[in-house]
């Protein structure tokens, strides 16, 4: 650690990414990627970028992409912000919209980057514990706000990560109605696998931002494209942050590929249906083998096997070339495994490996 580092940097720990080992025959169910490749139309659009396109700067507004996203969600282009993966979009939201005197509220447990961004930007936070059954209780947020005289914003993932559990739209509406004075961010990274999207509430609630990614349901984690949707006033704030930070967040390949991905509804519908069907088969297979599985609306499940140690199960699977995610902390989730939905064959391999471990 260098004496040149700032106070905030001193408190940051290096990100430990999900493992991406290059091992033949590995069944990789640890990072919630899509098990299928993206639409062929995406590959064609990227291949279509010629030397002239690469010589020139990309469109700083990424207008073609914003227009495609706006069309798909029934919004105006001014209601869409795009970034280099939803992680970057979230970073801009923290910087531009969630930095206030009152603490930001977020669930404990949730996506691990929320507290990291808050720390990075010097934002005060208050973590609101999930209920005993891992559900998010809207009343806890409203009560915390009353207690502390407001909040600097609220952020949560729907479905939540790593639990996969969805929050019903009626509950999100109730949260928005009870919290008119600060921004509410709904991170819908996994929404396409069975949860209800809050996008339809944008017209009614000026404080709502909804964040999507192409990394999961569009199979483009490698392209790094995410976006936020909200009323033009919030989007304008994010654009000002972006313009002062990196005026060209998306390169031409990403813009071209993302437009093709957004426009290929048929590929998208079929892929989501396939992942959901495999998830249901995986859940049944896990339950048969003594696992308790939280209700998942995501492309992964969160499961524990009473009497089995989570770390030992993960290690046993790893020995059999099946990678799943095990979180040692917090203690409450240590018995659980987070398992991404793979292909049918990968699901068979997972279940067979579990049979071998549990035999
Ligand atoms: N939000 C949640 C809840 C996630 O799990 C992830 C993926 N790790 C992201 C956002 C970020 O995804 P990306 O940057 O690939 O869009």
C-alpha cells in the first residue's frame, strides 16, 4: 500500500472475480452468464464494422442503441442512458444521483458492488436486512426512512442477487408511493427470467430508475453493455456525469452488436424460455437430492442442503469439474450454493456430480 493512496482507496479491497479458468470440459455454473451464444445477428453486425468505422470515434450519444432500447420498452430516447456494462451505469448513478447527506438504503444481502460504489464515492449507507425467508420487506425501508428523516436513495436488485428471489411489482409500487423524495433504483439484471419489470412505472414515478444489462438474457457479458431507463430529468443527470468522465463509453462494435441484440426478439424470447425450463428441471433435481432451493426468477438458483457443508459441496463439485459459487460470508448465506443455469447437458453433469458426492 503506497503513501500516495487516498483514504478511500486504502479502504478498498481488490475485486475477486468469479473464476474463469480455461479447463477442457469444465461445467461453468459460477458467474451467471448465458449458457448459449448470442444471436447470429449480433455476430453479423459486429463483423460488419469495417476499417473506416474503426478509424472514427463512435457516436458519443450512441443514438442508434438508445433508439432501439427506447422502441423495445416504449420509451423516448431521452429516457435511456447507456454504458459499458450495467456496472458502469450503476457507478454513474451512485456518483450522480445517490450522493446525499442522508444514508442510501440497500438490502443486506444484495449485489456486492452497491456498498463498494458507495464507499468509493463517499456515500453514507444503511443496510436493511432481508426477512428471515430472504424476502425484501418494503415496510422496513419506509420505517428506516421515517426513523432517520429521509434517505439518500434506495437501490435493490429485482430479482435479488444472490438469492434470485423476485419482488412483486405491487410492492415496488408501494415503495415508490411511500418514497417520493429520493431516487429509487431497481437493478433488473436478471428480470427477463421470470420477474415483473418496473419499466411500466416510469411514466408515473419521476424518482424511478430501472437498470438492465445485455450480459445475461442477451448472452453478451463479453460486449459490456448496460442501460438505465427513467424520466428524462434523471437520465440528464447521468449524461452529465458521463460527459465529464468518459464521453465515449461505448465503442462501435458494442453499439452495433447491442442494437442487433435488442432487435432480435425471437432469439431473446426463445433463449429466456429455454433457460427458465432448464432452471425448473435443475430445481426439481436439486430438491430430489435433499436441497432446499429459494424461489428463483433468475438464471441461477440459491440452494442449501441441510446437513451438508456449502464449502465442501462446492469443493466436491469443483473436483468433478463443475464450478458453482460459494460465498463464505455473511454467515447467513454460507450454507448456500449459487448455481447458474447451464445447458441441458451441463445440468445433467451437475446432477451426476452431486450424486457421486452424496453417494
Ligand atoms: N447487477 C447485478 C445484480 C449483477 O449480478 C450484475 C452481474 N454481476 C451486474 C449488475 C453487472 O452486470 P454487467 O456489468 O455485466 O452488466
